[in-house]
C-alpha cells in the first residue's frame, strides 16, 4: 500500500514522505468508518517508516532536522505515534471525532446529506482546517486534539458545519492554551531538533550530570536513557523526554557558562522523572506532572535556586 521512499539529494529531500502520511490517514479513516481497529497494524508499520527515514538520513550524513519543513512535520508525527500510548489515543480520538461529526451532519439543515470523506489528526500549524465540497466534507485537526474532550471536538465540528459562534471559538481557543494541548505540540517540536546524539555540550556533559543524579536520586538499576543536546535553542521548552526512543533532549539554551550547573542538572532530573513516573491519560488528558511527579521534583537539593534561575531566563521557557 505504501509507496517507496526515494532520496532527492539536491537538498536532502525524501520523495513520498508526505504521501506516506496521507496514506496512513486514509487507512486510519477507512478503519474507523468500518468500526475496525488500526492500532495493531500501524504500531508495526509506523516504526518501520521511521527506521527507513533514519537510514536514509544516515546514508546521506544528515539528520531529520535537515529535511524540508513538511517532511520534518511528518517525521515528528510518525515518531509521536510510535509511542503506543499516543497511537492508542489517536485512534480513540479519531473514533470520537467520526461519531460526533456524523451526529452534527445529521442535525445540519444545510449539510445533512454531506458525506464525510476524510478525517485527520496530524502535525500542522493550524488548529483545524475543513473543506466542504459537493462530493463530501474533509476535516483536519492538529494532533494536539487527542487531549480534547468531546465538548471541545463538538465546538470545532459545529463551527465548521453549523455556525462559528463566539462561544465556540472561545472554547477551542481556551483548549489550545491548556498544558495538555501544548505538551503534545512541544513533544512534536523537539523530535527533529537533534543534530547528533551527543551528550557532551560546549560547557556541560549530560553523561556526567546523569551519574551524579543517579547516585543521589535514583536506584542503581535505573536505566540510563539516551542523552543529547538539541540542535535548536528552543523558545518553548528546555527539555523533553521522548518515551518511544527512551531519550532525553535538552535545549542548548542551558549549555552556557552563565547558567549554574545545578539549574542544568535540575532540568535533566525533571526529564528523568518523566521516564521514572511515566504518563497517565485521564479523561482524554495526558497527565505528566502528577502529584507524585511534583513531590519527587521537589526532592532536588537545589530546587528553589534552580527554579529561580529558570524563571529568570530572557525568553519564557517551560519544562
């Protein structure tokens, strides 16, 4: 079903990568429409696609961040869905979206006979996009909506097929400002920001910091994840734990002599706690900073001092 990926070496471009996303979305929608599951099939297919892209990048002595933005966005989306938890909730949300859209169309005097031809959850800059044509309607939402409850999805659907009222617009906007939504967007942002897997920065070595943290805060059998500095100075997030690849990525914003070592160590400690505590989905919300997580976080020896340093960085950052 999936077309082969072909390298175009002028500036690293992988032909058909964006097409893979379209084909996957078609397969997902077809399964949902038949009330079938796609999780069991795609949890194998998606990692295979990622491995193919990684192999092509290695052969061309490049990294995914060298790809054009549309391809980078697809790669980040694939990597996000390679986490089985994320793929499971993607499937559940697509099913809810289909059910709610069908119900809205049945109620619509204008679009009552309109067929649903496409529903997608992808890594895109817009909150949502819709097209209503004579042959059917298509709706595309940001992947962040897998954390939305039904009332938020209904506000989107009603804005498209009924009327975009101020109340519906505000409901969607409020959701777009939530931690749950932005946590997903930040995860997607950081996937492709790694230039090379190097724990040694210009000023701080993450391997050394990990050894110190493990001795003080973790058990001897706590497995060390892959540690690396990001390629891009993130303005949205200082660190990220990517569960599907068991790796921690820190922003080079921290790799500077004026940043105290304890502040860098705290950000690394924070990300290691994500590995230790895991993530919990409750009512379609991804709970990563649970009460237990926050209690562990405050055990850090220099917690108040580290928070003060991070809060005073020039650009607004988040963990």
